[in-house]
C-alpha cells in the first residue's frame, strides 16, 4: 500500500460515522500519515502516541516537543501535527481513539483537565503510569479482536472510557481538582471546543457556534470566560490563526489557496485578518519561517 493510499484510508476512517471507537496505528502507517508530502496533518479524530524507546521530536500546533521513553502525546480532533522526526532506535505505540468520550466524561473539574490536555499535549509518564496505559491499550486490542462476541462494541466503549479516565487521572494530579460534579456549563464549553475542530472553516461567528449549542452568543461568551478566561470570539480567532500558520509555514499553498481553504471571501480580507491578529501579513509570516 502506498503512502497516498494509507493517508486516504485513514482520512476516510476519520470521516466515517461508523468508524471504530479505537484503532491501533502501525508505526509505518503513522510515519506516512504525518510526513506525507510535508503537509501538516490536521486530525479528524484524536488519539494517543507513546514513545517506548529512542528519541525524536514532534511539532504540535506550532510547539516543538522532544520525545524520549515514556513520553505521552495526546491529539484531539483538530490537532495539527506539523513535523515528526525519530531516531533509528525509535519505537512507539499509537492508538487513534474517539476522543468525544474524553469530552463527555462526567468527572470533577473535567473542563480544567480538558484544557490542560489541550495546552500540554505531551508529558513524560513515570514507569507505573506508562505500564498502566500500555496494559489498558493491549487489553483494548485483545477485547476488540473478538469479532464474534455479541457485546464486543459495548465492551469496547467501556474499555475506551477506562482509558480516558486513566489519562484524565494522570493530568488531574497536576491541577487542584474541585470536589463537585461536572456542570452543564463544563459540558457546553467542551462541546464548543470540539465544534471548533470540525467547523472552523465553515464559520468564524460566535452566533454560528451558539446556535449549534442551542444557547445565545452572550451565554456562550459568559461560559467560555468563566471556565477559560477567554471569550468565545478569542477561541475562534485562535483556532483560525493556528490553522492559517500551519498552512503557511509547512505547505506550498499560495496565500489565495490558504484563504480559500479557510473559507475567507477573498485573499485581501484574509490578509487583513491575519495582520490584525499576528502583526504580520501572511507573506511576511511565511518568509519569517524560511
């Protein structure tokens, strides 16, 4: 199977509503997906990546993270992988998962944990944490292999929730956890972040996302400020700029093509938008990355 075929297969699986809850990704396929034509990979689904041996680095949403044994990386839908390099002795484990499970976990301070994962996608696990995650992943693969089991999908769902809770628990150790259940506002905020990963090229208006969530734009802004300290409009702008920078710095697309891909009415409007929020024109930003 060629690299193009691999990328096409995984992309189709990402878009399919009937795609499995989790899928093991062979390292050869992973490399092809990440490095195909030097184009940044914007994930339709999320997943976890664990360095087991050797060293390397990965560039996620413009930030470079060194990889060493025990390094865990979490990718949400919409995560942009702009580069991936590994040494000769590098070994890893990768599992693509339906991260909406993580979004919908009803646990104390879930939104804070969710934000911490997004802002700190990579961390080094200790031996006990690493063994716990790998053991769960191997058990998930073993249970999933029983194609004839009448409750296979139900078991898969429970296993995936177990993995998400284990991951959330690792991150929760680094932040103070409130002793209260997840609120409706928390759930709404995490659904908003998920919408940004799928619909950012469709609309940059707060009204659009509020309508999708069944609330008013004012209430959406109140929720986002209370939970994250940032407005809904700021989150939208941040998502647009991250995507624009990735396309400008790691592809050969023209500014006009980038503008069209991000659904701007014309390159001039895109240029003004980009300048206003970065202090540089798209061409100036691209030259700064050469």
